[in-house]
RNA sequence: GCCAAUGUAGCUCAGUCGGUAGAGCAAUUCACUCGUAAUGAAUAGGUCAGCGGUUCGAUUCCGCUCAUUGGCUCCA
């Protein structure tokens, strides 16, 4: 254990790296170099374009500096001194950062060797205490994260107190890469992409499609049980619809170009809401029929910038497990509560527990009655509170049309992805003039809530694959059991067993190749088949099957009925 | 979209300092009929991402395009 927090070690490693970069590339202008969750980075501006080989050089220079036992000296300066210091060294980014330091705050620099950096600290006392570090990658990054600013060169690295921990971390990254859904998707033949079809457009292969089908069936069933009705709506709609909804004003960059049909422009839908609203508006609605809970597995298409596409996590065509809840003000609190409970139930059934909740409140520019915002926010807070979830509040981070709760999940490589969302909408009910007739005989404006539980099937599937590393629980495994006859003499008996198990509704396959049983087991394990049934002369004679699971357990010989019972018990586990 | 890297068989990758390519796994065929993580042999499989340029000749060098990867930005 080091006497310093990891953050201090990492931040100091960032300084060490900057010092090495200054040594190797003296014309470098420096921006900032913070510690992160997984390591550290530093942003540089220089003429020279860094190449991957440079990482080794820089790392070498860092090690040299480390071994010189250089002290980290804290230097206090007045604002004027600091300005002069940075101006003399032509550090324009640092000058701007200096201007951000609040008036009255002590300005400090940290000097280590030749490198002296505007910095709040703290640091380790001596370069020898930076611990074990390694540089990982080079990336571009806009200055201050703004697209219109120049792009700086960023180097990512990570540091730990000692070599052992660093090694452990690097091993973890390697392990995580093995469960990356993009890799497993190809290996297990779950899904794919085709250059001919286009980027961000998913092709669900049979096994992936089967899993999706199973989950969709479960999803529909649970929605019926929870008082939802299901809708189907078209994939395209006239421009007028999108004008009314406002999408053509504020979401046009996310939409694909219109197609001309009989002289009218039609747009592929980026969202399902306007269609659901049109169903709502197909007749006069009474308070007696509220709340309405309308769900749809709605496939939408959005233009996502080419650089952001990522496996199944960020695509251009995807299916949301969407629903809209339309209700009265009296009903809203309970509706929100139930949605959140339902949401957590679904995630739990899928085997996930570590969701992080984010609450986004009213931004400066917003539409809708402030009182309604207040009620909405309260109902969200209450629901989260009752569910006992930890929540991070993003003050002013809501959409202009309403507050929301988002749930996020981390992928195998630690990147966070938004999945569930529960959003109020004070905009569309106005734009479409949605009303219901109240008890008083007058027309009232209903509350409308958008929600998606899994988010989209594509993103959800990426998380599911990584969560289970491809070893899906039995109820969603595309192939639940594989029958492995030892020789051709058992083929007939194997086929009998196969037929019976299929009749009972299990997803079973046979491996009738003339391979050794060891080889068949290897392949079945590689395919993450939950159960294998081995059939040799002994079993064929006794009318049994020798069962083993992918977890390497030998489960022994059992009858067909016992096997079926065992499988069924395992299948029902998630409920 | 921006900064950078990469693109060779279905998959993982080697290779060619410019003379049209190779391995392992997978596939197919044949032999083997086998007891719990790899039986053997043979065969087939590639416009070396695409287009253009330089060259006697380009998979290799150059340019553009497309796609992927790592980031940034964005994500109603």
C-alpha cells in the first residue's frame, strides 16, 4: 500500500508524463492532465503527430525521471507572476486555465525536474513514488471538449501503487476484451454487420435472433401483466407529423433525408411518440380510461455520426422497448412508481443488479408549466426513494420538455451506457393538443411519460452478452442442450432422445459428426451450450443420458424425465 | 463530424525491401467407431477493403473513398 491515494499517484504520473513529453518535444504546449477512474491522461498541443511507438519512448523517459528521485516542489505565485511565467513559456492553454482560477484563490505550481505546471495538487513528494505506470493509447481531444476548438493530442495511461496491481489491472482489461460483445457476437454467431448493408445497421443471425425473440416474448408477456397494451406503428410518416411534433425543428440532424411519395415528403421515424399520440387522438378520451399505457417494440432510425458507432451499443437502426403513459395529474405519482418498479423487475429477471440512476432536473430553457415540473420531479424523486436506489442528480440536466430518470450500465470495458429512461414530456401534449374530458366535463391536458426499460434491444443485447460472457442463462440460451453420441451405433437412440426433448419444448441439437467425444465436448463448451448429454453404448442400453453442464460438472447418468425436470427447474430460475 | 491507427481466407494472424500470397482453427471429403476440453489424411477456400496514380509490373509506394478500432464531440 502506498501512503498516497490512487488519484494522487495517477495525477503525479500525468505530470511525470508531461515532463517526459517536454523533454522529448520541447515546443509542446500543455493543457491539463487529470487522474481518471481508470488512470490518467494529459492533453498536448504540438506540431509533431504522435505515433504509437512514441509511447515506449515517453515511457522510457518517464522511468528515467522517476529514477532520478526528483522532488515535486510546490511553488506559490501571485496571479501576475503566474501570468508572466506562462507567457514567457508561451503556454497559451495554461494561461486560459489560469484565468479560470477564481479570484482570491492561491495560485500554485508544481515543479518536478524541468517541468513546472500550473496545478492545484496534491502530488506525491518524490518522482520515485509515482508507482507503476504504463501508457496505453493516443487519442484526439478537443480543447475544453468543444467541437469548434482545436484538437489536442491526448495520451492515456494508467498507474498503480505497485507493479502487481498494475499487472492485475492490465490482465483485467485483457479478460474484459474477451467478453466484448463484438468479439463474442462473431464467435457465437449472434449478430453481424455488412459493409454492403451499411454501418450501424445490425444483422441478427439465427442464434442472436432467437435470444431476442425469447426476450421479446417475455417482455410482451410482462407488459400485459403490468397493464400495458401493445401497439404497432409504421416506420415512416409524413413531414406534417414531424412538423407538428417539432422534430423537424429540433431533431433534423438526427433524421434521414425524406423520401418523396406522390409529391409528399415522408421521413423514417427517429422516435415512436408521434404515432402513439395519433392513436390517442383518434377519438375523444375520457378520464375514465386513463391511465393509458401503450407499449411498442418500435424500430427507429437515427443518423449517428460515423465516429460514434460502436458494435451494438451505438447503432443507426434500433428497436426501442418504448412505451408512453398518458394519465391524469392525480395518477402521475403512482404511475412513475410503478414504471420504476417494473423496470427494476425486468432488469432483475435478466440478471442485472448494478444499475446507476441519474435524475435530470429543469434546465434554464424549458417548456411547460413550472408547477407540473415540480410535481413531475417530486414523483420521480419519490419513486427512486421508495426503490431505495442511489441516485446522482444532474441539476438542470433535463431535456427542455421535461425531467427524467436515466439508468446506466457499464460494459465489459467500463464504459457507461444509458439503458432505461423515464421521461416526462410537457412539449408533445401541447403541440398535438392532447386532451381528455375530466369528471367536470371540461377538457384537460394529460401528463405524458416516455419510458424505455431495456432502452433498445441492440444496446441491451450488447450488455447481456458481456454480462454473461456469452454463457446465457438456460431460459435464454439459444441452444440449451446438445446430444453427443459417442459412436455411430448410438445415432438412432440419440435421435429418439432428441425428438422427445424437442417435443417437450427444449432447444436441443445433436452432434452427429464422427469426432471423438472429447472433441465434441470441447466444441459444445466453446459454444457455451449449458448442458451436454453424452450417449454411449451403456446409456443406450440403460435408456439414460450422461449429463454434464458447461461449468464442467459431471452430473451423472439420468433418465429422460429426470433430465427434463432438471432443465425445467433451471429455466424457471429467473422468475 | 474531428484526431489517430488499422484493413491479407469464415475466424485469428504471418508475409511480400515492388515480380498476383501462407499458417492454425473452421468448412468439405475419405478413413477411423472412439467414454467426458482437439483421431488422422486429403481437398477446397483470396480481385491482399474499393477506386485512381506512379511503374515493364502494385497486395506492397502515393492519393482518394469506404469500413473498423481507440478517443473527442454528440446522443430528445
